[in-house]
């Protein structure tokens, strides 16, 4: 589904475009849910936090805000540092997945208009 049409091909119909948007939305949702679950489990295991505190810390880091609670063990600090790096990349990737269909459609339409102007 990640294979987008070439600029020489016609623009997708609105129905196909909306299907692509929905697919990318659910893909991003799955990535976020998996990443949040990974953070919750890590904070509960290594940070010895309750579910609510682990959810809060994982959500804040995944959203790019930063941690809330102080971690006391070296293992928890290692986990938090790797999870923060992972979360930063995940945040950027998820935004790219969400906006890719829109950006592609705008650029595709621009190229179609440019190609038609040359004739």
C-alpha cells in the first residue's frame, strides 16, 4: 500500500485517496499503540512504577514532552534513555506516515498541472 502512483499516472479517485488516508491513519495508530505499550511495560518493569505512572511517563516521552517522574535505578535510566531516542524517531516517522498521502497528492496534482501547462 506504500507504493504511490508515478507522476505520469492519473490522480487517484477520492475514494481510493480516502482509503489510503484511513490505512495510513490506522498504521500510525498501531505504531503509537505498540510504542506506548512498550514504554508502559518498560517503566513498570525497570522503573518499578504503577500502571498509571508508567502510562504517564511513556505518553509524555512518546509525545516529545519529556519524563515526569525521577528514576532511581541505573536500569530504569538506561531504558528511559533508549526509549526517548526511540520515541523521537517514532514521533517523526508517525507524522510522516500520516501526512505522506496528503503531501503526495498535492505534489502529484502540481506535477499534473505543470505537465499540462507545457503542452
